[in-house]
C-alpha cells in the first residue's frame, strides 16, 4: 500500500496509514494519490462540504478537505483515509467480491473494511454518535464477509426505517 500525497502537510498521516496497513496482503501493490483540496464546496453529492475526505472513483484518488481534515485527531484522520481506501478496494474488486455487497451502501462496506485493517478505535470515535453502539460493536467484532453481509443488510434496513420514523437507533 502506497499513498502519494499532493501536499507535504499530508505526509505524516499518509505514512502512518501505510505503516498500519503494511500487513494487508490484498492491498500490496496498490498506489493511491491523496489530493489536498482547499474545500469540498464544489464536489456535489454525495460529498458534503463538512466531509474530511472523499473517494474520487473516476480518478481512483483520495480527496482531503483542507478546511475540515486538519482538525481531526490522528486516530480519526487515519480512519478517514482507511475508509477511502476501503471504497477503492471495494470498487475495484480487491475485496468484498460477494455479489451481496452490491446492495449494501458503500460507506458501510468501507467502514467495515477499515475496521478489518485495524482502524477500529477511529471508526468507533467517528461513528458512535451517528450510527450507534450496535453498528460500532458489530463492525469491531465481525470478521467474515458472510457474517457481515447477513448482519449489515438487516441493520441498514432497520437504521433507515428508524431514521424515516424519527426514532434514530443512535444516542440523542
């Protein structure tokens, strides 16, 4: 796994993510650019100007929001980069080849992959308030694709329904 940053300010975070992911065999040989943008105001949906990072599928690149990313603690910043690597790995078929993954929101898959690669604490800090304890616990403890798929399809349905009914499955 090699990350090629566009700006020196991203060097430390990129090296720390590479170091933590050096044992991930499926990512050996992957080289992704990490591009610092001044803001995400013009990227459009599904990217929000408040997002710290995003994955640019057409260019196979990780985008970093200079207005948001620098304020993230290291553990959350590393998780954000790992999450985007998860998008890449899923999109190009390096991982999650089971056809069942096609019906799961790609961000859920990217979160799970990042936890599989050791970024559990960052995921928990970042996602607890928005996705809840069940989500964080299951992503932290589910190792097999089959088990993850069986759980996440049901969880995503319940989560979406609860949101629509105004009864979120997360802390208030």
